[in-house]
């Protein structure tokens, strides 16, 4: 009987020891891991790297690899990150962990797989954050006094604009372009108008990785005699005038011809020279060039004198030069003589390519079997790498 009890006790002891061994083995397996990505908004247009931490019993963080070079990061565009987690002595990882076992915060979980018994590679997609910058210039269209135009801000999906008239708020609005037609809100020509504009995220998703910039104040916009039809230039038929257009001259009721003067007749502006004759063709007045059509009417907008000679005239009639944006998103360059430039131009030490129609090109352009890359401001990329292509000092791109 005693011998039987002793045998049973031995069996139970053996069984108990085996269970203890199994439990110890099971407790050495790391079954949960937490990886946290934390980033704080920095200075305008700064894209900060995230602080990455690992929280799990019996392990520590190893190497971190970003699969996209930092200089190619863009706010909101996913960057694949590979984080290696190392097990401490006596601990091991299973072959893989799912998203509930490997909790990733501040980024999107992709996978968690063991590289070996003591190291786990966690892959996640992180979206960089950024505080939007401020526009460098806010003013008014050269062809429309009531269209606000400002320099676009990198990565800005939209803008908030506040219009003021004599320092009082007239209108607040959002737009997804870098211009806004404010004519319906600028009806009182006795007021001085200006606006404030800042870059902002527009959607709830954009607000997750973009923070709005700061307001920039535009230049003032005032209206002169050509806008109010007052001042030294009078509209034909107006009070105290009584004159009319006769034989290419503007004749007053007493028979005198008006000279060296602008006149508005039936909604169009005309200029009469020192001899009283209506001017046609180019006119230099007050240091500004104007083009008067063959019927004497002052030209505005686009003027095409022949198939290769395009000019742009403001609403006030003056000839425009330099960079001009007659409609949102389309930039043109006019030389000091007013001619619209085409093809390659060098401005302030940078090369730009203007298409056959004169519009500034951006992005990839193929010319004579060579590829070039033009930044969003139109300037040609040199001595850099874009989309995996190497670009030399002449701007010519070649695949790596």
C-alpha cells in the first residue's frame, strides 16, 4: 500500500513539474507590443520627424528605418517606417503579431513579423505633419482691380480671406485657389479696400496633418478717376461738356477741339493729341504705354498685333510687363517692351520654360528628346534628384 502511494506521488510530481515547465515556456513569449509615433507642429513649412517609442514588457526598441528620404517627405503623404523591436534575455517573439496584438498609434499599422526569435520588425505608414507657411506677396490682379491675387503657399490646399473696406470687415470666404474675384463686395469706390489671407487646411482629413498659417495683409486698393469717371477726364456728354466726336476729333459746342485729353465715349476710352486728333496705335502717356485700336478705342486685355506679337493690357489700359497672371493658375512673362515671351527665358538667374502659347510650364517637360523638371514656381531644377531621376547642372534628367 505504501509503495503504491509513493508511486502515485512520484507520477504527480512529474506531471506537476512538466506543467511548470510549459507555463514557464509560455510566459517567455512576447504576445503584445505597442509602438507610438508622436510629432509636434514646428515652425512654418518645417516637417518634423516623429518621436517613436516602444512599450512592451521584456523588449526594447532597436533600429528605425524610413523608406523615403527625408528631403522627399510631404505633409500627409505616407512614409513607410520599419521599426525593429528587440527581445530581452529569455524572451522570444512569435512568427507574427496582428494589429490587435501590435498596437500602433500615430501611424497606420502594416505588419509585425519576426526577423528571428529575438527581433520583431514592425512596419507602419506615417503621415508627416506641417504648419503651413505664409504667402510672400498679397496684392491685386494687374488686369482687374477687384481680383485679389497672392503668391501660393507650398502644400496649401486652401486659403481663408477677409476683405476690409475702410478697416471694417466686408466679407470672409474660403477658396482653393490663390486668387478671388471680390467685385461683388467692392461696390463703394470711395472706400479703401484691403484683405488678409492665410493658408489653411479645408477638410477634416487635411486638418489631421496640416496646421493653418498666419494672416498676411495685402496692399491697399484705391480707385482713381478712370474707375469713378470723375477728375480731369470727363465722359463725353457729361455735365459741362456737350461735345461730340466729329471727323476724328472731339469738338466742343463752341467749335474748339479738345487736345491732350482722354475722353470716354459710349463706354470706351479715346485719347486726343496736341492737334486734337484721335490717336491710334501705340500711345505713351504719363510714362505708360497704351494701345489704341484702329477705331481709336483704348485696348484692354490681350492684344495681338500679328501672329507672333502678343501683349497684355490692364483694365486701365496700360501695357503690362514682367510676370503676369491674367487668369488663375496661368503665368506669362512679358519683356520690358511688352512682348509675351515663349520657350526658354532666364529671369533673375533662373530658367523657365514658356509654352508655344506663352504659359509657364511646371512639372516634367520633354524637349528635343531631353527631359527637364520645372518646380511649381516654374524654375528649372538643376543638380538634384527628382522622382528617382538625376538632374545635371544643365537641367537635363537621366534615370539612375
